[in-house]
C-alpha cells in the first residue's frame, strides 16, 4: 500500500507550562526535534503550520501565585514572556507562539466543550471531593497534603507522594490538610462532566495498535499498556476559579480541567495564526489532506495519543494525529533534571552566559537526543562536541576551503578540470547525504540524520587532507582548482543542510559563500556554485571552548547540589517530627519479619517503583516498593531485608502489593535497607 501524501502539515509542540522557564530537558525532548522537522519540511517547500504557546491554567500556577503574593495572570504573563523570548533567541521557528489565556482560546475551548455536551458525549457524575470550609472552596489534589499511606511520608500531595513515587488520590491520605488554610478538609458532594474513554477503547485499539504500528516503540508500547489495562472515564471539569469557565448555567464556579483545555490551545493558536496570514484554519485541522504531528515528551503520551484524539473523534469535525514522536527524558550530569531543586540548565541563563553558542547546544542536544531511552547531558560532552566536531570538523573544513580559495584564486570559485576517482567518490557521498538525511528525518530519527550531516563535513575534511592542495599548488594549479571547486560545492551543501540543524551557522556559511541556501530538491548537487563566483573573506564558525568556561558551569551545578543537600538536611529535621504515641497493643499487631528478595523488576510507566517477589518464610508474595531511584533490580535480588508482612494488601499501579519493605532514611535523603547483621532464616520475626 503506497504511503499517503499530504497537501499540508500541522506540527505542534507541547505547550510549555507558564509557571517557570524552559530548560534543556524541554529542548531535547520536544522543541529542537520539532524545529528540525519543520525546517526540513519548509526546505521541501511544504505547506506547514508550526504551532505552540503557553499553557497558562492549572493548579501549579495558582500555587506559585499564592507563594509570590500575586495573581495567577501575573505569573502567566511573566513566564509567557520569558519563554517566548527564549525560544525566539534560540531560533525555534514557530509560526505562532500563543497562550491559553487569549480571548480566542477561551471561545474555542468553550465551543469545543459545548459541541461535545450537545452531542451527549459526557457523563455527569456526582462524587465526594475535599472542601475547605474556611477558604470556602473545593481543593484541587495539589492543595491537599497529608501522610502517605504507603511509606508514611508526612508531606505527600493529594495526587502523588514525592518520597516513594506512589500515585495517590486525596481520599487515601492519612490526616489530610488544606494547603490554603491548614484546616482539615471535609468531603462534600460535587458534580462534574466526564469524558467516557472506556467507550472508545475499541476504536483506540484499532486506530493505534493496528493502524499505527509505525509509531515509535516507546509511544506504541505505552499506548498498548494504557489500553490493555482498561480505560476509565476522566473528568473534564473541576472546581477552581482559575481557567476557562464551564459554559453551562449549572456549572458556576467550575472550569475546564487543564488537560482538556490545553490541547485545544493548538487549535485556538492556529485560528489566530490563520486570521493573521489570510488562511483558513480549518484546512489545518479538518482536512484529510493535512498531516497532524504532535511533538511531546513521554509524560504527555497518554494525553496526545489517547485523550486528545478521543476528544477530536467525539467532536466529529477534526482529523486525528498521524504521528506522535515522543521522546524520553534528558538527565543532567547523571541526575534527573529537577526544577524544584534548580538542577537544570535554564535556557534564558544559557543564552546570557554562552552568547553565540545556540547552535552548539542544538547540536549537542540533537546528537544526544533521548529518542528511545533517557539520555544524559554533561558539560564535558558539550565542550567535546564543540571542540572535536563543530570546530575540528565542520568549522575547520569550511575555513580551509575558503582560505585556500582566497590564497590561490583571489576568492573566486576556480574552474573544474577532469575528475579522478577520489573526486567521484566525494560527489557520490554528496548525492547520498540528502537521501540519507531525508530517510532519517521521515522516521523522526534526528540523531541519525545529524550524523549523516556531520559525516559529509568529515568526508570533506578528509578529501582536503588526502589531496593536499597546499602542496599540489606548486606543480598542478588546475588540479588544485578542481579540488577547491568540489570542496566549496560541499560547503554550499553543508550550508543548506545547516539551515535544518544549525540555523545560526547556516547564515554564517551562506554569508561567507555569498550564497542563498538551496531548497531540498537542489541539495546534493555538485554545481551549486558557478565558476568565477566571488566568495567573502573567511570567518570562524565556532570558537574553542576552554576548560575554565566548562568548570564554571560545573561549579554552578555543584553549588546548587550543596544548597540542595543543606535543604534536604533541614527537611529531614523539620519534616520528620516524632509521630503520635501508640499503645503496646497497637505495636504488637505489627508482624515484622526478615524476608529474602527473590526477583525484582521495574514497574512499567514508573521510574520510582520496583515490583519485588519475596520469600517471607510463610509464603512467596509480591510487594511494590518505591525504591527504584536508589536501587536497581539487579542489586536487590538476594538481599535479606525487613518487611511488615501483615499490612493490608493495596493495589499500586494495578499491582496488588502484599506488605511493605522497611527502610531507613539518612539526613541526605538516602534510603537504606534494614538488614540483619547475621544470617537469619526467612520468616524470622522481629520483636
């Protein structure tokens, strides 16, 4: 079956949340690959709408606003401006960067909800939710804190325990308290509207699992896992005063849930862009001739592959995504990027501290892109990519070809003589490069595409080194002319390819060669520059990055780590007070025994949980433990540890956990197993 062709492309990038700045994890996972892909489509003269904007609703913004004693709108305004300016300076080429607090968005989101409501898509469900009687408001999950029922951490949120990683609901918390007033909330009945995902399981199963087997394995696998577990109705409204008001008379005080509201932001942004550019927005969202592609991180897969497509499907007038090439996460210096602990390289700070290094960062993030698994950014690798590849390979090749042309031919493209076998090989690779790059980009393999690009520069460098025109000039000026002519043709092709990967560098090479970069159909041509064409004087494309520059960035992170360690020690003192007294009889109810871990594996869709098979001496059973950040499955197998064996079973991530492994936490937050000093039989009791 031939691959379908499209008249136009709607390319979206995940809407960044406007409660903080952009960091390199966001860039590597979403915005750099999306920008590369869009630049590639534009070079092919495709009709493209590249859409993005700030996601400005939701509880995290209201929490930050409360902390800073400002309004949520002021927080949204502040970070929308910061994010937008950072993207522009970094060269992310959105056709529009909009925001979900715009008038167009409020109308679009309201109309979308109303259409689904009129189509009788939603289910109205009454449920009990926590209500703060002092603040006179229902509480979002993140506004509720209490003790985690799984690990005993006393600062767990209503939706997640950040200590053990367990997903929670507010009703599971022990001693819940409102973060608004500090009072104990009460359960109060409220009505909400739900999207019945369960009714669309069969359609999703066919559409994704049968019709889109070409999707990336990490995306396809996560979708299969969600569908196989069984989908549940999901609320599209919530009790909150910040967001798009639910357009129903009976829904006063309720807003659209941010996960429902945010993806509609792609549509509202397209409407504004189309109005500003004399286009029909419906062509980009409602025409079967349009290809819709979402660029996101792996934490957004369920929203863009299951929930938003279901919304579009139930509406009835929209196309659904053709592909969702989600990336995994980027770590920083071996540790997970953490915005709360400032363990990140912030884009706005990078732009200030590393002026002119935009393409170095783009190159490094692309070459280390977390396409199929989490990857790591280190400042030493950033330095090596610049010095050993951009300076020594790409920059060196362009500079040598231009310098020698000025030295021997007065800056004019020399005539080409007869071609030798070594010349034909260079021309052959030149022709193959755009084919290889295109094949990789069409499959969203950006690392592979970049490697084809730099390999062409590497070949050009070797071509000059093998031919040694600086020696040949004494005996064969005509041959030198051929060598430099072909070298400059390669340089012109690299300039055009750079427009996709390294746009700032492309402008520099284009200026040096006095050449307007070619469109995709011309890339691979070895006659882009005509004979006698005059080129400009050489200039360095990249400067070597010295050790002291890198050491300063590493030290900045080390200083951050020291501050975090101090904060962790303070938290361990301030956040872990003695618990309430228990009676001897209550203590005696606990059955703690020495058990042996027989098997261990990571829990799918969680980076914090391990599924353990343990021998309790009484039986063998399954326990889910939030220790994956501290221990790998391999290193815990065979350990004898302490376990509370008579804890009532609980389902965690769909797995029934039959007990709790006991651990101690030191002042630095490190977890340690409680193990016997001597070898004991499995099932030995602790008394």
